[in-house]
C-alpha cells in the first residue's frame, strides 16, 4: 500500500502508535554472573524491547551480527511462550524491536530473522521498510524437519521448511565471509597433472585412474576401502587433480574469451593468464579451461574435505538429535548449534559482538561463546533461569560436550555477567494522577537514570554527572536548588560550555546564567518518555 508520501509500505492497525520507551538501567546480579569477572558477555533477564532500549546508548552501531528467532505466530501455545497473537499486534511488536536492532548494528553488520511461512512475507516487507530493500542479502530456505509417521497423518503437502531473512545494515560496507559446505567427492575431476613444476605451456595431463594405479593401495581390497583410499588420494593431491570445462562466450570475461580463441588457433598448447585480486589464474587448452580440484578442497573442522559453494538452500544441517544440545530441553523452540555457527561465521570474526534478543534456550550465546565472539542475549521467561543460565555455565566450565563443541575444539573458559532490568524510575499515583520517583531509587540510581533518559553519558567528573558532548554537561540536584548552589555550578563552566540541571525543588526568582538550563523532577522527565512500571 502507498503511504501519504507515495512510498510503498506495509500498514496495519495502530502502526503509528509507537511507545516512547523509558531507557531503563541494567543492574548486575553478581550471584548469577559466572566465570571471568572481566568478561564483556551479557545475559539479561527482562522484556527484550526494554532491554534493547537500555542497551541502545552504549551499544548503538556496535553489533556485528544479530540473530533472532521470534515467535512464528502460528496460533499454537508452546510450553515456554505464547506463539499466537493478532496479526497487527505481531507486526507492531516486531517493528519496534527491528528498529532498535537496526540502530544496534554497526555499518558492516548483518541481521538474520528466523521464521516460518506464517509471517515471513509480511516481515520481509517490514524489513525492506526499516533496513531498505537495497540491503537485502538473501532469503535462506532451511530444511528443518523430515516427514514421519506421526507428522504425516493429515493429507497434503508436508511443511519441512523454515527461513532466514538476511539483511545488511549497509550493503556496500558488508563483507561476507567465504561460505563453503562439505560435499561428496567430485569425480568429474578425472585428469592428473604430470609435471606441475614445469612452465604451464609445457604441462601434460593423463587420466586420473592411470596416475592412481602407480601408488600403493590399502591392504584391504574391499571396494569400500579402495573407494575411501581413492577419495583421500584426490584430496591429498588436489593441486594436481584437474578437469577441463567449456568456456561460455557470453558468460566469461572478454579477456578469457580471447584467450580461448587464441588456444583454438594453437592446439596442444596451454595458454596462461595471471589474475589479481584473489581471482584464480586461468589455464586454457584447445578452447577449454583447465580447473584444479584444490579450489574445492578446504580444511573443515581440521580435516581436508571436498566442498561446494554455499547456496541459499540449507539442507545439510541435521535437526534430528538436537533435543539434548546444551543439556536443556526446549520443545519446538530449539535451533541446531550448527545453524547458528553458520550464521555467525558468515558474518563475523573472533572478537566481534553477536546479539540475540529472543534467547529461547540460549543457543546463540552458547555458539558465539564457543566461537570466541562476544555476545549479548536477552530472555524474559522463567527459562532464562532454568535453561539459558545453566546452559551457559556449562559452556564456560567446558562441561557441554554437545553441538559444535568437538568440531571447534571448545574446552571451556571465559564468562558472562547476569543483568536484570531496573524498575521504572517514576511511579504513577492513579488516584491523585501524579507521578513520583520510585522509592527504590537511591540518589546514585536517580542520577544515572536521568542521565540515560536525557541521553547523557553517566561519567561523574568534578561537579558534572555526565556529558553529551565535550561542552555539554548535566548535574542532578537531589536537594533544593538555590542561588549559591547555581552560581557554584556556573563558575565551573567555560565560555563554550552548556549545563543542564535537574532538581526536585528550586528557590523562586533564581538568576539563571545564559548557558544553564533547569528542568524539574518528575515534570520534565514525563515529556521525554513513558514510564510503565507494569513492563518488566
């Protein structure tokens, strides 16, 4: 549907009614934090929308990879959360979170949203609006389940797929890591380079099997043993195993087509073109390109393996047997560690920051930890304590031997801090229709909270409690503000400085310096955001 500006966008009931979120404080619970006390990793219990708002000031433009697995809105009720709300409510819920997630991503970062086909297409349009269609990378189809006697009772097409919507924050800045996956040996590579040390124009090839016959064979002559030995032989000699492939006049570059034509005019001679920028060199004989097996052979989990380019259909990640990954049960909600490993490795490097605001059973954080990435994860349900916390403790201790543990050589280490959202700063007396400061807030908490609401960095220095720029400071008065106090503050200001003062009470008739602005608690806080004690 077109908006008033003529821009195409998805509309729904109450779309424009956006909440003015209170940026809550986060408080560490040292009794639940675990491992290295200097660890930057964060496990947060609380509403993920409020948690993202709480994180925004410190982590805007800092996150490299975000993976979220929100409720699919299937209409079903699961053990740990309700997965069925009215369509417009789901869209509003997702829109607010995706806008904050977009803010959190660094310019090189990327987002994965995991869904099934219930809300997938609506979410795609929503993401186009928030991230921009030009930043869409791919829609990945995942083979998530296989038909079984219990799942195929009803006739019709069995739904086996789930999906990832993959977006970059800014496509020109995004750099995708190489994506290759294991494959069966490729016997189309049926040639053997006899003299690899000779100049390319003097190279000679013979049939692969002719070369293989020269080498010792395993004692067992069982066909399976011979085949395994042959496959290992191909991998170990991938720099000499090769094949010829046709060159398309329309698909290849002009320089390669010209090289092809030259080789046809000079049969029996190999023509060679060196290429820069990480591109493979080109070898052409009799109009065909000579391609080496080594470009498809990589170390995968410490073992030489035949590979192929990763496509947007992921059918190679097993979902069977993941129920016990991490030592916790999470029926119909858990995702394989191998899936998260692929997403994280495609978009990050060790040390980068990964975020998941729908933690579920804690898979994203567990995988990020094992891969040496920093992480933040958020969960509001009871399973934050019953599932996520014990799972991550076992990862830190090295007791978790499931999932990707063995393949990445994880032996334990690191740690994380456990945080809870603070209560709302202001509480409303509904009978008197007034707001007052939450009595659980002491003076330090009040100052920190006001700094956050006004988007000042809480960095006490001298008389200033925080700053928003090199010349713009804030001071919170927890007692009455009088003229001598005000003059004392103003005396510390430079000519280019500006000061915001918050106070609960002030004397009348204050002579206000031109570079000082005064706001009242709670009156002027109410103009900044909504204070909802019911949200936790």
